[in-house]
C-alpha cells in the first residue's frame, strides 16, 4: 500500500483533555493546540487555569463536562459510580457532536482517551492518543490497563508516546507496537533567556531566600514526585536552602500536609520554602543554584528536567524512565537512584563543592536541551502524524464513497 499523502491544509483537530488545571500534559498540549489553532478546538472536562490559558492564546475551547463527578476510586460506593455513569452519558453525546465537526480526535490524557475513543467510534473519526503515562500495574489497576489497551487496539490510529520508557510499558502491557511512535516533549527555549543579576537578587528576596546555596524542586506536590526525598537529603547538607515550587493538583493535599509536618519535625522550616504554583518558572529556576528532580517512580517524561537544563543550572535527576533518556549521567546532569536521600545529598554536595563540575553540567545540560528537546522539532513530528492520520482517513472515505458509486469528497 502506498503511504498516505501529506496534505498541506491543516486538518480540523478536536483535542481532548480531562483537566482544567495546568499539569505537564496540559502545558504540552497548550503548545500543540496553539500550533493547530486555526482549525482546532480543545474540548475539556473542566474549566480552570488551563482553559483560561488556551482562550488567552485564541485557541477555541469547549467545555463538555456533565453534572456528575467523573473521578471514581475503587473504594467508592454505587452512588459515585452511578453519578460517573450519568456524567459519561452526558459527555459522550456532546463529544460525538463535536467530533462530527472535526476530522480527527487527539486525546491527551487517559480519561480523555477512554471518552474520546467511544466518541471516535460512534462518529467514525480517527483518533490519536498522546500517551503520557507509564502503563504498569504499579500505577494503574488491572481493569484500567485492560480497558485502555483494548480501546487502543479498537480506536487509536496512532499512539504517540512521550518517551521510550512510556512506549516500552505500552507494548509490555499488550499495546500494538505498529501504531506506536515516540515523540519526546519539546520545550520552547525562548522564555529561558538569562535573568539579570538585579532581578535575580530581587526574586530571591521575594521568595524569602538568603545568600546560602538554593536547591530547587519543581512540579506538582505528590508523593511520587519525591519532594520528601529532597527534604530528607537536606539533613546532611547544613546551610543549604530548598525551594519547593508547585501545588498539589489531583487531590494530593494530604501529602503537602505530611511534607510540612516532616519539615517542622526535622527543624528545617528556616531552610525550606514552599512557594506554591508559579507561572514564572524560567525566572524562578534561575533564582536557584541547582535543580533536583526526585521522582520515586519512573517519570514518563519530566518536562521540569529539560526546563532546568534550559535554565543553565546543574540538574540531578532520578535514574529511571524518561529522566534517563534526557540526562546523560556526568555530562548533562547527574543521575541518582530514585528515592535514595543519601545519594541525592552526596550528589548535591559534589556539585556545591566543585564549581567546575557545576559549570560543566549546566553547559552540557543546556546544549543537550537545545539540541534534542526543542519545541519546533516536536511540533513538526506531531504535525506529520496528524496529517498522515487525516489523509489516511480521507482516503478511506474516498474509497468507500467510490465503492458505493456516490461522489467522493476530499478536502484540499
Ligand atoms: N510547573 C509550573 N508551575 C509550577 C510547577 C510546575 O508551571 O509551580 C510546570 C513545569 O514548568 C512543567 C510542568 O509543570 O512544565 C510539569 O511537567 P512534568 O512533565 O515535569 O510533570 P507532570 O506534571 O507532567 O507529571
């Protein structure tokens, strides 16, 4: 079979995401949706900062949430399950209507994929799933894994994995390797311009930081993101300050409370600052002297690692998953075993003591981020997948219309 033609016109894409909040998946989709905005809509299950950012960037947004709560945990009773079913019953017909006004569906999160797959099958539109999770039983229930893998075989024309680690877990869980393409996240380097020394000094003061070295950790507050591992590491690092940037996003407030209690117990309140969610990440990263990624489980990608490299700061990351594909140990950062506070403390100590090493890692990291994780290349690769899928679907419609003897239609 000939490869599908690539069309020059931008296909009408319906992006679908479950969250109104700004996590890594949503920040990545923001860049993608902006690129396609002339012909795209983003359908969301909830309003919030993500929807506002999209609208501010002139990306059309549709809210498709039903009245009921969609999040159901295993321990929830029948009322919660019924409410969730009711919500699905409202969302799917709305989505089908939206799908019919678009050429393809692009699901950006797992819940969005499940709903999008049903709507795509009902509206007979092709679907791309941008997979941003490591699909293992460590993170997901078996029923959940079986559902998404079966749906991916039924409804996904292509699955875009955000790292080789994500791709490998998808295949190991039973996913179809032939539909899979790995496209690492890309980060726009433009906002990572150097921060003037006086602005840096002001920002440090605003953040309540003293002259002592500052280690930053960025990302939503969640146990597996490992902010507590860095806090434990600080016990062996007198005079080192720590800036914890991010908020709990998906019901992880109890973790935040435990973290604050532990900081108090260890007598570290003077040295650890929790500054909540910040929208000025490039500046705040440059206010730090080094940046730590301390996830205790394999990170599907880890945007914060690439961002820290762009900030020209030495990076220490957990040696697992996507982080291992971003950082080359000793050249563009340092890798440490996940969850190991002693090794993390030792790596921080090495960088603080050896200025030459710190400078070499920062320079190597920035060069690697610019060369390997640029946004332009990522968007180009995604655009290619989108136009291939749209062209293949249009080709199929042509063939079936011709077989019926009716008129063929193909948008230019
Ligand atoms: N982030 C942010 N403000 C914060 C904390 C994090 O804008 O206060 C951003 C961060 O810059 C990164 C994203 O949130 O772009 C987190 O993405 P990552 O892939 O590291 O983790 P995820 O949230 O996808 O698990």
